[in-house]
C-alpha cells in the first residue's frame, strides 16, 4: 500500500469554502479512481491561516498514476485552487505503508 500526502494553506476566512471545494473535486476524484483505498482531509486553523493535508491510500503506484498521471509525484490541482491557496506546492509525498 502507498500513502500519498498533499498539503496546502488558505486564509482562515476561506477554510469552509475550500473544504467544500476539496470535497467536490479531489475527494470525488479519489472515490472514482480504481485502486484508491481511502481519502482523508485534515485541517488545522492557526490564527489567520488554515493548513490542509489530504492523505490518500492506494493499492500501488499505478493506481496513483491513474489519478495523477504519469508524473505522479507532482501535485494535482483543480481550476479554483489558485483562488484559495496561498501557495501551490509542486510535489506531494509518497510513503510505503504497513498495517498490522
């Protein structure tokens, strides 16, 4: 199993709108991609900034490529991300994942 982690920041005043947007875009895409095992959104509002992490679990790298394309280490963005995010992270992190 492979865990993929993306992180981003918005202004705290956009936290609810961006959470809704994540649900409509990425979360829906994850659920509709063969090989996706789970998807979670983590959020932490600190002062005027809201931190988001999206953690997804996948069967294998090919499953991630089915979602993200051949350059699977690049972050995948949607049309309105630039409206909300303070910075567009170029890369995501991938981890071999072991459960017991």
